[in-house]
């Protein structure tokens, strides 16, 4: 299956849905037949429920990115739980039925990436909400000031060439509220296809890793 040979790549999009750029990204993914993962912010879902419905209808995975893009390392356990639950509720409201998210990505990667005293608490809350925390292996900096599409593609290419010989699956951090990301996406897909990687959603990579043969 996907990911068993370690050449899978998951494109992930944080911070949307965004009314200007998410539709462009969805158009490209549909044209290219690529399934991605969208880590959505609750208040963006509340403002753009139709876009969330489109993400789900077009077969993409949806993950929890908190309600207000909260830095979890600064929150109490109750506040962490509220951030995750409110996002799940607004996703359900947008779709019209319970659509349980299996994945969550902590904004800024905190407290998982830098580590902090909040990590044990956060782990406990995330597990209690039946979520699996997901960070990333490639960050091309698509959100940096004045980011241009070519720079994003170059960063992707550098990371992939250094990419540990294609021995491991990659999870790519992108943002669907960035215009330059929407512009760069066709070339990003070209690059990964040309290097022999196969696209998968994060849940497919995890299933292959943990449930595979």
C-alpha cells in the first residue's frame, strides 16, 4: 500500500479554509488527482462552511488545528480541550453530521516541536479527544514574508533531494491561505511526481506505517 516503501508524500495545508486561496488549491488538487490533508482553524470553518464541505466532498482528509490558531503550550488542559472540541463542533455544523477528525496539528508545532512543560498535558488532552498529533518533516517556508512561488518550489526540491534517499515518507507543511502557495502547487506536484513519490493523505501514511504488513 501507500507508504509501505517509504516514498509517500502527504501535502498538508494549515490555517484555512480561506475564501480566496483554498478554492484555487482545491482546483489544482482535483485537476491532478491528488488527495491532501487540511488542518482547519475553527473560526475559518465557521466563516467558510461551504469550503469545508467542498474539501470533504472532494475526498481530502480534515484535521483539527484549534479554533483560533492557539499556542497550546500556553493553555490549561481545559482550554486545550475547548479549542479542539469547538473546532470539531463547527466542522460537524458545516457538514451537517458528525465527521470525526482523527488528526490534529498543534499551531506552531507547540508544544511538540520545541518541547515545553505543557507537553505531557497536551499529549493527555489530545489522546483523550481521540486525536493523533501530526507535525511535519518538510517546511518550505511558504508563509514567509514576500514568499514567491519559485522559492517554495526550490525549498521543496532541496528537501526532497536531501530527502534521506526517499527512504522515509514526507509530510509537507503548506498553508492554504497563502496566494504564493496556490501558485506554486502545480510545480510542487510536478516535482514530487517526477521524483517518483506517491501522494497520500496523512491518515493513509499513518495506516501504512502502523497497520501495514
